[in-house]
């Protein structure tokens, strides 16, 4: 068994109003069940990060990656399944009908576009010491401001 962390890519999808897209994981998911999350997932063997972003965005929303705007950060964490992960998150723009994502059946139950002042909703159903998704969101909004968007 490899001791290397699983590599993941995450997309903070930005709309033209400066809001970021989040979707709720279904209550049956192994990790972060019933929690808000960004679009993303594990890299497939041999897959590059941008390829993973492109694939995950289409699988989870039906949209298509248009532009990578900026890297938000690199996050290391231990999942509830005991596996270490390293996640590379990026601000992105997508092509598609932003009012009508096609959520991945059985994996996500709802979505929201959040403005920066609304990030506290991301704490719903999270363990009291788990501030990861909120931190990613806050750093995403900071990166958005730094590039003047």
C-alpha cells in the first residue's frame, strides 16, 4: 500500500457576479456526508491536474472548464477513511448554463452560489474542528480579490 497521499483537484467555480459554486454531498457519501463542498475529486492514474479539473467539472455539473483564473492553495488532510490527501484548488470559469447545473446523480443533492459574506453556511454538518471547506472558500474569495475580479 502506498504511503503517498491521494492527489485531488478542486474547482472553485466563479460566476460573473463574483460568487462561488458549492454543492451538497449526499448523506450516503463516505467522506463529508451531507456537507457543502467544491467541485473536484481524485486524480486518475497518469492524469494531470487540469485534466482532472476538466473531468470533475463535467461529471459533477455538466459544465465545461473555460479558464483557470488562479491557484487558491494546496491543502493536506486526513479523510474519515484514514487516507491522507493533498488537494490542489483553483479558481475557474466554466461554460454552460450557470442557473442549471446537472448534479451528479446520487452524489450531490443541491447547490448554491455563495457570496463572500455567506461562507458560514459551509459549516453546516461539519465537525466542530473541521473548517477546511470554509477556509478554502475564504482563500478563494481572497484570490478572487487579488486578481481584481
